[in-house]
């Protein structure tokens, strides 16, 4: 029977992908991907890390993840030095109850320390799945990612977009630059950066480690206020009918906005005028926003986004580094029907 590592390696080589390329797309460190292909499971922090990484790697290679996890568990059971089969083998004749009690107590003595150790293993870091739901940021650290020298993240502050660049990535330190300033980050620490000095963090970076000249850690983009024009367009669209009608109905249905990224972008949304969400998206990420009445959206690199509103694809065409959008139900008194309108703010 082929091992998990043999199946993964064969599928990757058939696709012509490299470990480094897959590490970028799956957000899994190269050393962990190599360990999976070599069936070296001792390098992983916990059992949950192993199955989680197998699942993510298998999905990327379009292999059934449950099948691979099943193979891994079967091999693990075969290699486990346990007397379970001997203890559970049927006995033909009379068995001394005292002997059974002794065996039971012996199993407990062995099992309790094992359960204690396994129960205290570290929980896994968040793993990005296909729909990238873990890209959502609500003042919490984003999923673990890797960044190499030259990688950048677009930061939009008061409508002005600049790049935060990973200028240097070494085992000793990580240096990022933004707007002419340079910031030195130390390994193992969490750093909060306030570029515009307004008292609120713009970026929070946790530098977990540096492997193979790539920083492993998380980056959280601070929440930025939605521009006033986006916040006040609500009334304009309703009164003037400025939005383009996407859907007509005799009743309001749930607004379902799906955002797919074909490049790097940051997205800020306001749902029903009271619930904020912030996202940092990379190519291949997809998120879905649900609302009852209204969705207001601002984005950097808007041309890197594909929008789908209630199963209708919308075009994004702007040369600006940042753009705003509004999606809203409006009732037309003339016919009594509801219109789901979309407007791209200029």
C-alpha cells in the first residue's frame, strides 16, 4: 500500500508544481510539506496539525483528503507497539476474573499518562481552507502565513494606499518598510505599527519564526473608517435611484455578496449599517458577505476583485487604488416591488 507521502509526491510531480509554489498557495511551511511527502510526522507539533496539513495539501492537489487521512491512520495503527490485539483476542475456555481485572488496571496505568500528554499538546494554528474563511479579520491575528523578502501588503489609510514591504527577512530579524520608514521586528514577538500616528494600530505582525528565508507568522490589518461618501450614499441611492437594479422581487431576500480575489486586496465591509468586517485577501481567496438590507464595501486594488451579488456577476472597472461600493434593497412606491441595487462609487 502506498503511503500518504508517496501519493502526495506523485500527485505534485504530475502537476509539475514545486514545494515552494505550493507553500505559497496553501500557507503551509515548505519544511512541513516536505515532511508530509517523506512521511516524517515527528516534526509536527501535534496530531491535529498532521491531519489538518494533509487535508489542506490534498485539497490543493485535488485528492480526496479523507482517503489520505484514512491511509495515515491505518499505517499509524499498524506501526503502533500496542498489545491491544492480544488483549482483545477471544478466549476459548474459562478466564480467571482476577486476571481480567489485572489486565484492565494495567491498561489504565499505561493509557492515563498517554491521554494526559496528548490532551496537553498545542492546538493547531488556523489553516486556510478553499474558501479562505480564515482570511476574515476582526481585531484578531490572521491565519499563519509565510512572507519572503520583497513581498508586500497594500495598506489603505484615509483612502491613500501604500505598500508595506518585507524589505529583509533573516533568522536574526525582519525589516519592513512603509512610506519611507523602516521597522525592525524581532523573532517570536508581536509588533503593533501605527503608521499615521492616530493612536490606532494599522498593522499588527506576529513573527513566529524564519525558515528558509521566509517569515512565518500572522499579519492583521487595522480597521479603517469607511469614507464619508460611502457612508452617505445610502440616502442618495434611495432618493435618486442612482444604483443599477440587479434583482426585482415582491419581497426582500437575503443579500449574498461573494468576493473572489485574483490578486492581493484589502476589503472593509459594513453590513446593515452596524456590523463591520475586515479582510486581507490573496489570489484564490473567496469570502461571502450576508446581509438583510445593506452592504457598504471599500477595497484597495478593486480590480483584483470579482463580485457576485445574489448569483449575478458584477464588473469592477476603476483606475483608482481604492474604491467604494454599495448594495441595497429599495422599495419602489410606484409598483410596490423591491429592487436590489448596486452602485460603484467614484
